[in-house]
């Protein structure tokens, strides 16, 4: 049984993290309560992703936070990451699972109720559901689904779900009430003056929402 905590899932953005870099942003966010860090950089080649990913893995050692790589299966395997996340337009989930083997975590982006219901729990470990709200960090995203849409997709999805898309600390209660296991955030932490404090604020909101 794979163990992972989707509570506060940080998706790194190279441009937003430019001030202190992705590794330092991740280190600060994890010290503030981030439970998973996803390395997402669509502009970087595999070699560059591997370099950054290995630095991230070293930075996260001993923290309990997991490292997920977006889209690039070669990089995920070379880094020895905890998992891989694929979108609907990336490598097919079944092919990804065949490449990474049974022990690595595999996440899949899901934007519609049909896609949520079609998730195969024998292949996929968790779903990233959204975008809940419009977000500038992924300009080509599908139409926002809102909190009601999130609840509908979570109900249809047979694996644990993390919500993504324009989420801030004040969305924590509604997101968890909709059935998601956590929030995936980008700009709510990346590029903030104090990523640790930003993460701690969301982590505290999650704790309050669960009590």
C-alpha cells in the first residue's frame, strides 16, 4: 500500500520561483507544511529536469515530503523520484505505469466527470482535479469547474483527489468539504515573499478545516 499525503501539494513554477530558485522554494515550503512537491517545468529538457530534481530530492531528504515529476518519465526515473504525474495529453497512463513499475506513485490530471469516472485504480494512485478556478500559471487550462464541479468529479473518481487551479488558503474549507484530500497550489507559495510562511498559512487552514 503506497502512503502519501495530498494535503498541501506544491507545484513548482520556474518563473515564479526565480527569486530564490525552485529548490529553496521547495525547502521553505516543506518546512512550512507542504507534503508533496511536484517538479513541473515544461520548458526544461530532461537533463535539466534531472539536475533540478536531484537537488530537490537531496533538499527533501529526511523531511517526509515526497517528490513528484510532471510528465517526464525519463527524468522521474533518473532522479529516483517518488512519483510521476501525467496529464491527459501526455504519455498514456497505462504506458507510464509500465515504464515506472508498480512501486512509484502515479498521478493523473482530470478535468471532466467522464475522465474522473474512467480512472483505473489499478494504474492511477491519485487524481489532480481542476482547474477549480481560473489560473494564470497554466494559461491553456480547461474551463474552471468551481467547487460544485470539484465535488461532482471527486464523487465520480475512484482514487484520492487533490484539487488544483487558482487555490488559496481561504479555499481550504470548501475544497476539503467537496471531498478532495488536499490542495495543489502554485502561485499561493511560489514567488511569495516568504514561501515558508505562505505554506504554513495554508497548512494551518487545512488543520482547522479538519477539526
